[in-house]
C-alpha cells in the first residue's frame, strides 16, 4: 500500500494510491494517518482495495506529509561509504545519531525556508523509515517487523550552523521546513528491498546526487536495532537514514542553495519531491 495525505478546502484527507497513482479517500476507514494510528494502519487497511474508495481531485489539493506530526525525527549521519569519503571523514564504527526539531517536518512540495543569517544551505536526499510498531531493545532479526513503510526525505542543513557554531549537529538541522517528507509512504511489501534503491537530487535542473541505498554502511534493520538500545522508538517516528555523495559541502568549490533555487529529488519506488528556496519573510505555509 501507498499512504498519502492531502488537504482540500481545509480538510485533511488520508488516501491510498491505486495502481494508476490516483488518490483514494479512506477517511471512512481511518480518520487520519498519525502517530496514534500508525500502529494500527496495517490492520486497518490490510484488506483495503483502493479502487473501492472515492477518488480525490488532486488538482485543487495541497500535498501534506504522509503521516501527521511524528513524535520524533531521528537521523543517521555519515551512513554512506561514498559520502563519508567525499566528506574526508572515517567510516563510522557505530551509527552516528542526531535528531531534527519537530518544526522541520513539512510536505514534499513545501518551500525550503531561507533566513538572511544563512550562508551555507545544503541538500541531502535520504531514505526515510516510518516506524509502525515501537519498542526498546529490538533484535536485529525482528527489526523490519517494526517498519510501517518507507518515504523520501530531504535532510536540509545549514552547514555553517552545523559545523562552525559549536555544539551538536541539531543546530544546523532544525530550522522550519528543513525536513520535507513524502510524497507518500510505501509499505515494505509494496517497495521491496530497501537496500537496493536508486536515489538522486537536482538543483536548478543540474544533477548533484546520484546514489544507491546499497552503499549504506548500516542497513535499516541494523539502524532500528541499534537505536532501540538507547531510545524508545514510537509509532509514527521518522528515521532519516543518511545521504549519498554530492552534497554542497563535499563539492570543490563548495556550492550552496540560494533564494529562488529549485530542488528536485527522488528515490526509486517512492516518488519525487520539489521545493523552491524561499525567504522566510515571504511567509511560512500554514
């Protein structure tokens, strides 16, 4: 199944995508896709045939993040061998964990917000993992049973804040709209092997990142098991699993985003995102 959320005329509409990628309103089956309903979604929608639900006209609807307001946004740093190489950093012996503030979470087509205090605004296409069943101390062999599905994430970063202002990485990762997510969540059976997915990102039509999840140092099962040793994973939590090479920080000379730039990115089987870098003075979408 593919889970998608839309907003039309002030109403949030939880949808399944059918085989033709048409959005089908399943609000009579489940009111919304949220952290509170995440654990039950597999059962609630297990026998749902998208074709039996009413179609939603997407031309007049806004694309929302595919699950509402996760309680936690977790991230894994330097999780691609080729990205660690371009960054000039050693391969981590254990996953590097950090988090992003909740206000970073936004839809796949919402703007990347820019402040005039930013000098090194960067992009990162990432595979997102949405937790369906929470837990502590999850065994690696059971870890994938805790996955609701997978999605696309742009882990936007302000590198000067992240690396030059002291403290932890969260400082450069937590500005509003720094975590565009979606367009949809694909269940594990829908997506297939999450460890063999092509991924890409373009800025103003120029390819910056071309990668594959096959280059992940720590796979999804390892990440979930490892994290659950230290943190309680909760239904609806989003885990951003790292980025391939091609970020602005790793370029020579380095390259940064500026107002008006268009960012497009995608992962095979998980759809595409599009954002415009927009000064925050132009207003944050509600």
